[in-house]
């Protein structure tokens, strides 16, 4: 029982460290790739917590590797604008000169209610 508690505390600390290392603040600020990274980290962390017989390193290494890959991904996006556009998409103006652009809303599959 004590080993399970210790694994949980260590995994929790490593996940917090990894998320802070990646610079994440709020769920609403995440790009799609960052959201996938968050889900992957939580999945790997839960495996070690659910299976106390697994060695602790079997979760710590993948968590830190996923965090390192996310940092590498965001660094590449910073230095390579084409890669950033592919990864994050391009911004779309939905309101121009005080008017809602219906064509932009259709492109984004949004309704005016979603925009409000």
C-alpha cells in the first residue's frame, strides 16, 4: 500500500514538473498538439498508478520523453513558420470592420451563436 502511495506522489510531482516545463497555463490556451500531449501524459501516469507492480521508471521515462518532444515541437514551430502553420493552422478573421464574416464562420463551422 505504501509503495502505491509513493508511486502516486512521485508520478504526480513529475507530471506537474513536466507540465510546468512545457509552460502550460490553462486548458483553453492549449493548441491541439499540446492537448494530445496532455492526454498522453495523463494516460502514461495512470498506468503506473493502476499497476503498482510496474517499475516507476516505466512511467517516468515516457512522461519526460513526451514533455521533451512537446518542447522540441514548439521550438521547431517557433523557428519554422511553415511548420507552425501546418501544426497550429492559420488565424481566420471572423469580424472585419465591425461586421461578422459569414464565409469565415462557414469555413470554421461556427454559428453566430458560437461566436457570441
